């Protein structure tokens, strides 16, 4: 049990053994505010990561619709009938398009591409590949990395940062991000 007394600007805390420590009010407030800012940053970053996944998913939907529209314009009956069927499914909301989700890790958010699997009547979304990693540790907060493998990012170069306003605007724009990840390569 800890009893706390307020004597002006110094807090005195007694622990179970009767020992006490003193913490100045300003140091305590700095610690509380620092923790609050870190939590706020994590909350904002998580909402940005969710919006980032939505932007990449929307980019794929735009790409897929454009491809199907071009196929519809071709003179080949086999391509145009498939395209018509798929476009109708997109219009009525029954199309099972590729989508992107995130997983929370210890140091990173992992952005994962999911594809709808119909093999042997599975009819479920399954993980395809890692699209990107976003740093959540305070030292790398908001940094976007290209994946090196399923488990780890390529950390030699930061590709974008959610902490930079220009990068944030780009990363949440479906016309900038690319579902295939081409924007993550160094130029």
C-alpha cells in the first residue's frame, strides 16, 4: 500500500516498509504528460495505419475496376463477359477483392495483403504477403519501411513517415499509394 501526502510542491510516498521517496511536482507532471503524449501519438498512429490500409485497398479497387473496364471494351467475348460479371459484382458489393489489414507487433504494425481464396471451396480471405511495416516504438514512431521478409522490415532506409505532414497526406491518398508497393522503392 502506498500513502501519498502533498506538501507544497513535493510529493512524499510511503511504501509498505515505511520507506519514503520524494518527487517534485514538476518532475511528476513531466512524467505524466510524457506518458500522455506517447499514448496520444500511439492512438493517432493507429488511426493513420487503419486509414493507410483503407487507402491501399481503395487503390486496388480503382485499379481492378479500370482493368475490367478495359477488358469490357475489347472485342473478345471471353474477356468482356468475365469483366461484365466482375463489374456487376463490384457494383452490388458482392465482389471479393483483395484487401489490406494490419497486425500489431511489439515494435511495428505489419500491413498485410489478403486475397480471397476459392480453391476447393475455401471461400475465405487468406494472407498473401506483407505490404509494409510501420514503426510504433517511440524511436521509430510512424516510419514506413519496405518488408525484408514476413517477419521483419528493411530498416536501412525509411521510405515515408506518418510524422511528416507531406508524407502523411501521400500515404492516405489512394491515388498515391500502390497496392503492389511500387511507391516503397527508393527513387
